[in-house]
C-alpha cells in the first residue's frame, strides 16, 4: 500500500483518497468543519489547510506577502508556502505533508477560527451543542485569544422551525453545508440550500417545502456546531452528564451501529447517535431508528404478572411450575423471539432440550416500510440470528395451526410481538391451557393473552448479540440498570428451568456465548472431528 508522511509519520492510503481521509483512517484528526468522511468535500471552511512539501522535480508554490518587521517597525515583502485544503488534495506516494508541525498552518488555523467567530454569538451556556462543539474545541486548541472585533455582529434568524423535527439558529451556523450535502447526497431529497453571500449567508428550506422524511435527524448529527437542533433532544440534557454505550438499533433488521447516550443519575436514555460502521450503516441512521431509544422506557413490563394482576417474581415462577410441571413434552411449544438477543434465545433452546421438546417456533414484529438507504422491511432486529440458531423453528402461523389442531396446548414464549394481531390470533392463543411469556415490552398478543408474564430486560439493560439481515453478528453493550423487577431474558429462562427441575448450567453471558460457539463449531465439524 502506498504511503505519505504527515508530520513525519508514515500514513498508508488507498489510491484516490484525500490527505484528510487517509489521516482520519489512522485516527489522526486534521481540524475541519465542512469535511465529513461520508460526504463530498467542498473545501469551504479552510480549517484543514496543510503545508505540502513539493517533490524534487516540482516547483514550490509560494505566496508574496508583506510582514511586519518588529525590530524596525516596517513592513517587508516576504514569501510563504501556499497552504492547501487537505480535504481536496489527493494523497500522493512519497509526499511530505505538514499539519501540526507547520507554523504557517498554525497561524492559518488561528485566523480561520477568528473569522468564523466574528459574528458568532457567545451563547454557549444555553447552546445544546456545548460540550461537543467543534468551535469550542478548536478555539481552545488553535486560537485561544479574545475577540478583537468591537462592531455590532450580524444578526440572523433564530429558532427557525425547518420541519417537525429540526430547529435552525442562523447566528450559530458556520456555513459548512454538511446538512445541505447530506440531504442531497444521502437522503436524496435536496430540500436545503444556502442563500445570500459572505457573512449574510444562511441555510433555508426550499419554497413550499419543509424538512421532513426519514433522515432529518442526521442534519443535526452532521452539524459541527449548534446551528441545528432536534425538537426531541433540544434543552433536555447536558452532554457532560451523559454516558455512552455501544448499542445496536432495534428498529429493523439493518442493525445500525449506534451510541446510546444516557444519564446514569436517573437511569434514563436520552438519545441515539450513529456509530461508524461502513459495512452496515456507514455513518448514518434513520429517524425511526434514532427515536427507538425511547423503547428503553416506553411500553415496558417491569413487574411479573399472573393473569392481569401484578405478582412478585417468586409467586409468578411458582405459578409456572403449576402450569408446566406435569405436561407431556410433545404438547409444550417454545417460541423464540426475533427481537430478543441470541443469548436469550439460546437459553430458551436449552430449556426446550432439557424438557425433551422439539416443538420450536419463532415470532417477531410485523413487516413495515423500507427504502434503499437503510430501512429494512423486516422490523425484527434478530430474525436472521434466530433462524441460524434454530433452523428447524417454524413460523408463528404454523404455531397457530398447531394450537387449533390441539397439538400444542402449552407455550413458553420469548417476546411479545407477533407478525399479525388479528382477533382470530388472539382467540387461538386463548385456547392454550398455559402461555408463559418472558418479555420486555407489552406490545403484542403473547403478553396480552399470557397466563404468566415474566419481565425481561430491554436491549439497553443487558449485553446481547444480534444478527442483522446480512448475517453480521453484532454486540450491544449494557447501558441502563434493569428497571423494576426485570432481569435479562436468559436469566428468567434459567429461573423457569430451575422451577421445572432443570439446570441450564449458565450464570454469565460469556458462558452462553461459549456454549453456542461450541455448538456451532460442532455443527460445522467434519465427521472425523465429530
């Protein structure tokens, strides 16, 4: 792979990559506002200027300037190298680039910062971007001087409602045009544009339109300053109080990588942010996915139930023993949940094996809308993983047929959602002698009809593994503490097993993962290895 030198460090690059992107891939940040790895590079902020040493056979590009000689107090003509934007200059084999090590670059960054802040309001105490603002960070790192302009700053529109999700503050905008380029290049809806010139520039929405659709939250995410804010997060929390956990979006089978930001003081999730993964979601998330963090709290089951009455978990487990203790295994069905983690589903499979039942089914959320950007019609986050774990599991419709035929009389189900929610389905489930549901959310027929409900943790409260529509296995970390009496799904399954006289032999998530990896290895082993 070809390389170039950046401040003396060898940087590998792919042919055609810009200097800034090659450095970014190596974890080196060249300061920037307008550049984004997933968007085109307009080179309009000039913050990423670097000094490039010409090759031996090239003539250096120099600028004639005048500079104050402090010894004599007179201005003298001098030359300095012309700085180039790293976002548009392609990396070249063997070239030398100077960024932090160049005094010319340091001066240029300081001047760019000062110009950007000439008319910028000093409203950091009330700005939602405070604590994660590039202007703040770069002022400290590359300028650090007081404002010299004493004229009245240019005033622009504030609190402009762009649509149902986004509010715009023109005075904070640095005209990086990231929002414009995202809507045009990624969302394929060029609804934003820039008008006026110079320091009168501002972003506006096309006449007769509003900023809506499935990707509006991303314009706030790509904004490097506080110009764009979401109605959902606006004035809700200060980022320095939040912690972040690596998560996997549960909105559909795409499995977008995300950060779940939460306040540990109140055990409350506040937002989702995209987590870069170029193999899955690149740098983006859709609006429904970014709002799905709310399911960490909404529609939750936090107490055990027997019938429709809340009970202590111990009482509910005792009821499970009464319902399932003396039932013939061939009449007990186990329903895997396509919205639950692999760990939870593996534990239910282990219980089915212990009880001697081979009646395996699976259920998930109803299909929904899709697009060719990120959104999948499959609204279950782990359907592919469930079918890989239990390839012989039958769909929910077959379960209903078997219940009507009297083949299945007792069910242990993981999750609540079902592909359909018709009256016929509810009446069919009502024919069961016992239905035990282990679920985090009360949003489907399985918990509505259940004789016993055991509260499971949501994906935000327990580590879990999910397989997306492309078969990519992804880990989601724990963020929140379990709410109410909820416990990880696999732990509730193990408790049910214990009540029925079985020991699944698992006490930690890593033991489950080791067990299924061993199972997978055995399934793919040659006859000689077996």
